[in-house]
């Protein structure tokens, strides 16, 4: 698999497939992926954000503006199954790495173009980054219910969600080729992907024509949806079924509410959301976090403490499932990585290669093509 992609979206898709066993060759310019410069680092061009989405890859430096280096890329295309590209379509065509140019060298190749906006649309060709797509897709405006104004989610959700879509679309295209013998072109646009993602629940009344209700899924599009304050911290508490609610009220000595049609039935709660959740907020405030954990942990009621990012390092569940993986680099020492969470029992994901240094495998890959010419230093 050839990955002509940078930043997060494309590299995340490539890393997912690399975890699943793909031999991913990361094609980098002489300057390298921009994320090599983003975040703390122990050695040059090996920063935290680059490490996060570039394991299980080999790096080759190719200046695709050079006819000689472009020819090297074409030779690699001839024996590759997948070409993943995040260069904008207009630039890809100009350079000679668009679908027509690549498939001319290998008609069975699966070519995946990740882009900001779908071809032929009003926004096609515009530059797109996570913040832009969060704004256009309604993601930022959804935060108004909580923050009182549009805000970006403090995570690069558009890049990451679109990256997952790109990975599974490539897998589906490879399955199609296995059945038909034919490769194909895939386009994965960020804007359309995030709009579809958000509208799953928030299309709501507009799933009908004419609409039956406003857009927005009421249970989540509200400032009341937040962790509850205890005496000394916070917990997440979400009784859902009638059984959950009734058992919760029994545990706190409110059997009267367990049998109340407003509090103890799904229909009653749906009709009185502010009242029910306001009372729940009050009840939670009466105990400490430790008291709630002791009370609820033996029960089958959905709840949890509220972890900080740092708490994930020592979370007992993550520790027990082997979530944290470690690798030893000759220059950087120990590196920490989240494991791939997918549980394929017959072909489990694995970490075989740590993220590569810029051009680390250039000589090795060129030699595999029969090119024994000297390789410039990265």
C-alpha cells in the first residue's frame, strides 16, 4: 500500500490498515509530513502527533515534482494494491498522481482520494481542515446548547472520523476486487462524511417530508446533558430502562418515585425530562463520588467516574485488556502507544514497526525496485 498522505486523516487510515497487516509505504517529500513538527519530541522530526498515526509504515523520500522520483513512484504503483492520496485533486492531476495516471500503471489498484469536499459540488477544491469541517457540518453549532455559542469540539473529530471511513472503504474495495478482479476509485470527502455522521440522530423531525419536528435530538442537544456534580467531584450516571430507574430509586430510598408514573416509566420521563433530570442532579449532589461508586458498582445501572486524560494511563480496564503498548526506539527510548482496539480473533492487529524516521527506508525500497543509485540524506 502506498500512502501519499499527510497530517492526520490519511495517515490514520494508513495506520489502521498497517495494524491489520498491510505493508504501508509512506511517501514523503524531502520536508516530511508536517506533523513531524507538531508536539513534543525527543529527536528531530519525530514529534508526538506524527508518532500517533504513523506506526507500521516504511518511509521513502520522493520529490514528486522530479520526473525521476515520480517514475520511482510509478514503479511502486505497479506492484501495489492500494494508493491512498490526500493531495487536493487539482494538484494531484497536475503532479500526475490522480486516479487516471495511477490506474494507467495498475488497472487493479484501489485508489482512495480523501478530500475536503466531494467533486462536482459547490465547495469542491476548497482547502479543508478539521475546524472548517466542524463549522460547516453543524458540529460547532451543536456546542451552543452547552456553551451558549458555537465552539469546536476539543478533538480533531472530523479528521479522525473521516480517516476511519477511508480505512473501511479501502477494505470494502479490496473485498470487491477479490470477488470481481477489478480495482476502483474511492473518494472520501470530509464535509459529507461529518454531515452524515451528525445527522444520524439530529435529522430528527426532518426525516419526514414535510417535517414533523425541528432538527436536533432532544436528549443530547441540551445543556442538562453533562456529568453530575457529587459532594466532591463528578460522576456520569445514566439510568436508561424502567428497570434501571426503579432500582436506582430503591437504592436511594425513594420507592415512591420508583412507582411514580412520571419517574418510573419511559413515557413519563420522556414527557418530563427537565423535572426528572433536575431531580437526578439533586440526588447525586447528596453523596461523594466514592459513595456513589460503592453504591452503584454492584448494580447493573450505567454509571462511571469521570476520567481525566491522565486517568486513562492507569484506568484498570484499559490495563487489563492490554490497551497500552510500548516500543523501544534506539534514539528515543521507550514510546507509549494505544493498541488498535479492534478484536479480530483470527487475524489480530499488531504493532510490527514503530513510526519511521524521515526517509528511513528509502534505500531499502529503491533497492527492491533494482535502483541502486545513491540516496540523498534526509
